[in-house]
């Protein structure tokens, strides 16, 4: 693979946790790994595109979204560096994507053939059992993330949705000051809110000393 630091991948990518760097190169060949670069706002996967691989974000960040019959977009998930996407769809044996996946910024994605992850090959590669274990752990983690999204959307008003989202990010970074990967339009779509209403509420919260922010940088004050 193109100048990949296998030791770094072993440490940073949860899918490869516990797999030695010496095994990763042969493992990627076994999994039919392919790396593709995408530009900012480029569509990586469209609704109804055929899917048989999962994506691993090596650089950048991607959004998983869907549109209703009126064309209103809802952002379902944010996939950040070293995380995976499309695993639930191929695991459920869906032949076509039910969502659109878009690059937030310039991205580099490693595509891995999902059937080769969950089925041991005829070479009996020693890493396969650990790879399957890691995939099951990631699926459980994604389920927890979906619960977090449902928790956000279940809040009674926009302010509670904003605060819940910000506290989740603060908990993730273990800091009251953090960067979010979303623009204001994207954040509005993620919170299922009107863009103008979101801006007004953020301004009110800043004036009241609840939060401070500058562009994508936020700090929780209370």
C-alpha cells in the first residue's frame, strides 16, 4: 500500500487493534484494500449505489446523510479520522446504499471488502479472528453512537439539543474547549433544526455566558 505506516495503523485504527504491524500489509492484500482520495464536498457514495465494501477514513471527515421526499437533508452520522462507515449496510446484506456519504473536506478513504473481513480465507490468516472481534466491537460502538444521536433528537427544544451535542463532544475530547467537524449548515442538518434558528440560539447562549465559540471552536462555560 502507498507509503502506509503499518505500526501507526495498528495503534490508531480500532479495526486493526491487536494486530501486529508485520501482519497488516498482508492483511490489507487479503482484504482487497484500495485507497481513494476525494475532494471537499465530493460525494463518496450516493443513494442506490452498489456497496460491498466498508470505508475506513485515513484522512479528513465524512458525513452520512439522507433526504426526505421534500428534499430536506438530515445528517445521520459524522465519521471522523480512523473510523469506518457503511459496515452496517453490508453486514445487513444490502446491495445498495440507503444513504449518501459526502466528504466534509479533502479525504482519503481505504475501501475493504467486507465479506473478506467476516469470513476466514483459505490461507487461514492468523489475524482474522482478531479482525472479526474488532469488527463486532465497532458495530457495538456504532450502535451506542446511534443512541447518542437519538438522545440529541429527543430533547424538547433546540437549546437542549445543542447542549447535548456539545457535551458529547466535550466528553469525547475530555476538554471543555474543542473543535466540531461541522459547518453551521451541517450542524443544523444534524440537529434537525432551521439554520437561522440555530444561529440565533447559539448567539443567545453566548450572550448568556453558557458557551463561547469562534467558527468551529467551542467552549462550554457552564
